[in-house]
């Protein structure tokens, strides 16, 4: 673009200089902000296009990955995203693992969450305070609250199919309880 400007006789100005002088940290914050705004506005496909482009060009970082992990609907989608990011050279950090662990626990996938914790240890990724919060002193109580809240959010957003998938998964894995059942019964009456 700078060569094209020069070919056309367009002189860079102060704004051009400021744009070109942005640090990697400033660009990361801007990109994270744009991804967040796109997702909030419901422009998910544009957010994925931006993220995929950043990943392909080697400009995606852990903040961008975190933003897009939050946009994923389930743990399988999250893990596929982390795998793609790793293949592109982006290493997951503690926060990435916290998001994965949280989603696995909400889905009642405790065995997979335990395997993920072993993977963290093997990679030398140290749990932090948030990891302790995710794992909690009383994981069953936390799991129940998180699952009930997630079911409620999905139903409120009109994502009934996803809510039923979550509930059915909890039921299959023996983690559904009366709060989850009550939430889904209210959806039936709805």
C-alpha cells in the first residue's frame, strides 16, 4: 500500500506515521477490540475471518485466541480451535487452559478435564488463582451453578437445540441434577 501511495504521488502524513509506528502491543489490543466488537454485534463470521487471517499471517496472539474461545459454543469446538492455533505456532497459556477446563466442567466432562490438567502439567503450564476457582473446593456445587446458568443463557438467547444438547450430555454423563431438569422443564412450558 505504501508503494502504491508513492506510485500515485500521495505523500504520507502525520496520521500515516502514527499508524506505522504502532507497537505490536497496541496492534494486539486494537485487534482484540475489533474481534470483541464484531462478536458483540453478532458478526461472528467476520470475526472468524479476521482471526483466521491473523492466524495465517502469524499475527494472532493469546488475547485473540481467548476472545475467539469465548465465542465457541462447546468444548469440542474450543479444543479444535486451540489445536489449529498450535499448528499455526501459537502456544496456549494458562488462561487458555482455564477456559477449556471451565467449558469441560460445565459440560460434565470431568474425565476430559482431568486429562487436560495432566496435559497442562506435562507442558509446564502452571495453574493460577483462576484455575483454582474453576476447579474449586466444591466442584459439584460450582458445576451445578455453572451448568444451570449456561442452560439459562442458551435458552434466553433462543439456542434451544444447544441447551438440549448440553442437558442431554449432562444426563448421559450422570451430571444432570434437579436444577438442570427444572430449567429445561421451564423451557418446555415456555
